[in-house]
């Protein structure tokens, strides 16, 4: 309960500290994995708390840099350079603001869940593969498929040669082990969030044992901020850049709104207003773009931690941004002692959680079409690119839905004499046209036929034209006429 005269409920202050401790290693890890200065991850976390956190939409959802955008950011920075990142994020934020103003937020709930899960699975696979190289203090290949196919060679070189690479890899492996086993420890040990505990233990081990492993490079908060230059905005006219902005927008918006739906199930407070939440995310990304920082999205791990810590109002997520700001301003040098292998271990663990292995088995048994869409999206992201993989998934989802909804059957009534009555029922689309024509061709051709279309809910142009052509073709020569009636 709120004490008399208290501005912020005590529960929100406690929850904000928990979220801050969860967010700190993740903000830094996502930035390092994205190929940008570590401080930019903190900037995005600060904006997600202080800016997005103040806006209406979802009261308990927490925003910041997310593992789901790591691969896309890395590719954008590699291709266009770090100065161009701010322009991409700015454009994505403005696009989110426009979509929210047009009340399109609710429509993101109509995106196929299989596409979203496939998108996250593909991101997870590429993220895991890339961070395994980082765990060994080795540069990863640029291509997603090359990252995966190169893993056997990475393991052979790491364990065969030993040295610094093996030391770093084992440090990352210990970090993953701590993350996996943390929830099994007694409650007294679990006062600290698992990511912070894992990174803290790895950092302590590297310091005490004087391990020669790569550490996070620190440049200072103000030095890391690079507002987009007008010259860098020239990239926005390129097809690839437009695809990057659209991918930022789609993934950040979908992940945020899906996260909002999940967070709403965790508490009994006010429900998310999807259009306002989309505008809040857009405002945050606009500010991040102006600061040249990482794109943001709502993050389920931090949001769940916020709810489970007892947060009551949006004050908890705002305060978590304040704590990040104080840390970045007062203790930036603390980042320089964190081993990159430890952060890579955190992201390998996060990447594994993006792959819905448990759900995939049930999905295959009950909805194989959805499972195939999920798999095709993930494979497309790994083998081609993020944007093309998502487009492949969306296209397959649309085709699958069209195929499943275009059910049609032909009922034949033959009284032995007089015309044969053929009744088409359902939805006649071009996808079912071969089936319809085969059934009509199988009818006796020497007797008159009445083709009734009144039972159709939908008849597309291709089917109508083909049926008219079939009727005309079977009404000439020695064959009996075909009568087509819509009533």
C-alpha cells in the first residue's frame, strides 16, 4: 500500500531496482552483440524507461534493447556503418507513431503467430551461432548460414588449440550454466537476478584468476552518442535501407504488442491499449534514433520481472531508467571489467529461449501447416536474411489461410431422368479450380446439366470465367446444354 505522503509506492521502488539489475547486463550484452558501443545499449534502456515508461499504453511493460533485434542491427551496422543506425531507428520510430495514430496497433495481433515464432526462432539460431564465436573471442562470419556451418571448425580450433580461446569459451559456458541452474538454488541465493549473478560471477572469476580474455570496450556515454548526420540519411533512399527500416518496424512492433498481451496475463491491473502502446514505442524509438542508439522494443523478461517484483504503477519502469542513467553517468568504467564471453553466454541463453522447441511438437501434431510456416520463416532468416525470411513466412501464412478457407464441394443430384443438378457449395477460388473442373468433367456428358452456384459464399473471377467457359464448351456439338444458375 502507498504510505501517506509517498510519491511513489514502495513496491514500485523495489521492483524498479530488480528490473534495473535484470536490464543492466542485457542492455550491455545486446549492444556488444550488435556491434555497437556498450553505452548505446544503456542509452536505449534509459529511453525505454524514462520516455516510453511515462507514456500511456501498457502500465507494467518494460522496454529496452532486445535480443530479437540483435541480428538485424548487426547486419545494418556492418553494411551501412554505425552513423547510419540512428537514421534507421528514427525512421522506424516515426513509422510506428504514424501507425499508432492511424489505429493500426490492434492489427498486429492479426499477424500469424507461426510467423512471429518462426521469426524469433530464426533470430535465435543466428544469435546463438554468432555468440558462440564471441564466447571464444573469435570474429564470427557475416552470413547467418556461414555462422552455423562454421561451428564445427570453431569447436575444433577452440578445443584443439586451447589457449585464450578455450579460456574465454569455458568462461561463457560457466555463465550459461549459472543461468540454467540459478532457479534451482535456494530462494536466499536468488535475491539477485540470474543474468546479473551470472555476469558478476564470470567477471569476478576473470579478475581473481587474472584471465586473459577480451573485455567490454568503454568510450564514455557522451562519446558513444552519435546523432544521425543529414549525409547519413541519404541511405534511406536505397532499397536495402527501406527493407531494414520496415524490418525494424515490423519486428519491434510485433514483439512489443505480443509481449503486451503476455504481460496482461500476468497481472490484474489495467489492460494494454494497443494503439497507444504502439505510439509509446514509436516515441521511444524516435528519441533513440535522434541519439544514434539501438532500437527498442518491449521485453518480456524485464516486464515479467517487473510484475513478479510487485510493481503497481508505471513508476517502476520509469525509475529503472533513472537507475540506468545514474549507473551510466557515475560508473561507466565498471563496464570495462566485464568479459565479452560472459555477455555472449547470456545471449546464447537468451537465443535458446527464442526457439519454441516445446511448442513445435504440439504444433506439428495439431496444425502441421502452421509448423511448416514457422520452420520456413526460420530457415529463410538463417539462409537469406531477416527481411526476406519474414516476407517468406507472411506469404506462406497468407497462402495457407487462403487454401484452408477456400473449401468447396460439388453435390450431385441425379433423379435418373431429366437434367443432372450439380450444386457448388463453399468458397470457389482459383486454388480449388482444378478440383472443381475435375469433378465437373466426371459428370455424364450426354445429359443436360444444371450447375447451381447459389450455395457459394464466394466466387472469384478466375472460377467464374472457367465455369462459364466449361458451360459453353459442353453446350455445343452433340452434347446436351449446360445451364448455369445463381439462384
